[in-house]
C-alpha cells in the first residue's frame, strides 16, 4: 500500500476500497488514514489483511454517525458492489481486518481504533503492540477457526481502555472467540461497557491471560464455551470485577466448569461485587462461577446476585470455590441447582476453599443432592447473620452441610433457617459451633451438632413474604418476626466490616436500627434512604434551625447526597411554615462526614409565609 519514502495515504468518506490481493497489504514507513464513512472490502479466500508494520501508522477512527466498515467483497449491502461478488458474504471470507505489528507507530493522534464495523472475516483486530484505546466498535459474524481471539486479540503490549464495543456472532475452535488477551505480558487498565453475545468457541468467549485492573459494566449473554468458562475464562489477574451481567451462557464440557465465568491460575481478585450472574449452566463445576486453584485469593466478594444457574454434570450450581475468600457478604444466591443423577452437591455454593467471614447473605430456593444451600468441606470461619429459606437436599443438609475433619463452621450465629428440607444444618464429621439462630418449618433443624444457646424457635413465618424485594424483611408478628428483633448475639469487633451490624440493621420499616443486632439477613431494600429525625412536619420554625437526618446508601456503595434550600411565598399545608423576618440568605456551608447520621445547619429563611421544602448539598458519602 505504501512504503518508506511514499506519501501518506488517505481513504475518503463515501468511497469503497477493494483490496484485491492475497496475503497482507503493508503499511510501512508511512501513514494510512481511513476517514469516517469509508468502506474497505477484502478479496475472498481467507488470506487478505491490512498489516501495519515497521514505521507505519494507521488512523482508523470513525464517528457514531459514520462508522468505518471492513467487510467481504461479497457484501453488496454497503458501498459499491465488486465485480464477481456473490452477494452472500460468509464468515472467514478474509483473514484479519487490522493487524498492528510490533513495529507499528502510535502517537497522540493515532492512538485508538474506534467506531469501526468489522464483519465476515476470521479476526477483527490483532495487536502486537500497545495502543491507547479500542472503543465503540461493532465486531461480528466472524469465524476465527483455530486462531485465539476472534473479535479482538491483544497478543502483547496491552491497551489502556477497551470500552463500548459490541462483539457478537463469532465462532471457532480455539479459545477467546470474542476477545483474547493472551501471553502474560499484555495489561489492560479498564475493560468496561462492552457487550459480548451469541458467540461460540472452544472455551471462554473472553479469555484473559494478562492483568486487568478494572473490569466492569460489561454484559455477556448467550455465549457458549467448551472446557473452561461459558463466557469468561481468566488465567490472569483481574483486580476489580464489578457490575457485570452474565446471563444465559453455557460451558458444554464436563472436564471444565464455570458456565458464566472461570477464574484460574491462582491470581488474586481484590473486589468482586455488584455482578448479576443468572441463568448460566455448566456441564462441569460451577454453573454460575468457578474459582479454581487453591493458591489464588479473593479479598471481597459482596453484593452479587447469583440466581437460577445450573451445574448439570458436577458440583456447585451457583458457585464452586477452591480459593481463600476473606469476606463473603451481602450476596443473594437463589434458585441455583445441581441436576445430575450421581452424587453431586452444593446447590448455591460448593466450597473446598476457606471463607473467613461469611455474613449477611441470602440463600433461597437452591437445590442439590446434598448441601442444597451450601456444601462446605474446608471452612467457613465466621458464619453469621445469614438467611437460608426453602433450600432443599435429597439426602443431607437442605441449607448447609459441613463434612469431614476439615469442614468447619465457627461462630454460626444470628442466622435464620426456614422452610429447608433434608435437614436444615447437617454436620457430617466436621465442626459446628452454633448459637443464637432462629428455626422455623424445617423438616429437621440440626443433625450432628447441638442447636446451641440463645436459639429461637418460631411458630410462624418471620418474613413479610409479599413476593417483592421486601420479601425477606422481618414481619411484626409476635410469634414470628418480632422475636428476632435485637435477639442476635453480638459479633466480635473487627469481624464485621466497619462494624456495620453492631451499629445498625434494617427492620420491616426499613429504618435505621442502632441497637443490638437482629437475627437474620440485614439489607437495604430501597437505598438510598433518608429519614428526617427533626424537625417533624408539624413544627412551626423560627430562628436558626438544625435539620437532623439519617442518610443511608445501599450497603457498601458510595453515593452522592444533593441538598439545596427551596422555598416559596405560598405556604404548603404539607410543609414547614416559617416565621417572618429578614430576607432569606444562601445556605451555610456544611461539612462532609462518613457517618450515616448527618446534621445540617441552615440560616433562617424568614420571608413571610415562606415554606421550607427540601435540603440538598453536593457531597460524596460512603457507608
């Protein structure tokens, strides 16, 4: 295309450029600029690609209104028709849309590949060197065959940001059909807002070997992988994995696992939170998620929804864990199953690792042969303030089974076990320390251990049970929810993150409760939540007023609190009337605090019949 000494080349908006050659088209010692709206068509036969190599540079940056299209010569749906075109483009008609070799040049103006539409080849983008970003691309209808990384392949060098890409309908025999980051050298800083769907490959639609700092807000749906990971296969380190959606993905081979995601090779994950992992299935271990290899740790696993996943050939319908997890809390794990005729266990969680702090989780409607909610064979050290409802086991441990000499559940306190079948808690040779738990409508409460002191036996359901997001809040019935209020055993200082459950819990009213902790699962139903303590709405205000209120975000999540003073000269009968005086002044500056209790001081808004309506100030709040 161009060589050292040649003039730079520009391909223009609205034109169609046909690459009627075999093998590679070199960009060497010059720059190729492809304008938004240009169309590039490749000769069919599976060998053609644009090769940006030594001293060459490629500027391929479309716009949202004018994508740059890379497609097959047989595609007559866009641009000029090519002589001999069949009008029926196929996957793998050409080799690769863009190949950025190690010797390619990158600078500030040529540091991204964005707003591209890539289709009907084997691979979309292959990187052998660093580039700043890959974003807002639509990469689809490819067949990578035995190549790794059909949509995007980052072989070396890394990328700072990969975001807002849609990668779909790619199939092949190798791993990472949608995207692959392989060898140990590439690093990605941020991988976010990508949609990866309807892909099929050997294993792992997104395969990661290099390190990724932040992996968030991505959607993986209806992908199918082989040995490891129906959607995600991670052999590298992901520091923060959060707010991702993994749904309807399948791992089809029994020797692997992780219908939604597989994490191997022992790399540490610092934070795994806010993810929605639903309706995935695996022929192997972990219908939803598989944490493989005991050498890797997870520091915080919280605020995840893991629902309706299925391991139909092995263990762990929701989660299969071999790692040390320091804090496992505030998760909703419901409707997960192990469906196999053999002895397979752990409907919600199958744990062969070591979980240090396990608290404030909801396990409901999970099923397995044994350990319908949880199967533990290595250790749940601090196990408190969880709710297990309507879990079932064919044999033992509808809610939880702990077994062998390594199965240890210490400080089994403040939990609710209700409507579980197959014996709610079954200690099969392990150690179980149980106190201050509540039991209702289980076929058997505990086998293999004592129920302990401070246990509460209910004669009615403790839950509101209205089928909404408030379903598991405690009701006020005297023989059911009421006995659980402030009935929990105090957890030891330092076990509870930020000592949260020693200073507040939520009851049916969703109000802050600052007494002794309740028995069961505590959570914010409709955060953020604001409760004005004073003044009440019937007070007549005069002078400088103090507004005292509690402010509560969703558990563990920082949010913004906005406040401003609003008033009108017409009194609202439902608001606070104020007395006459000097004209109103701007609100005084307020201080920022991380406490859930805030005090705001406002000057007197003293225009006659002025009405106080609301407060708003901008600040960052973190629970």
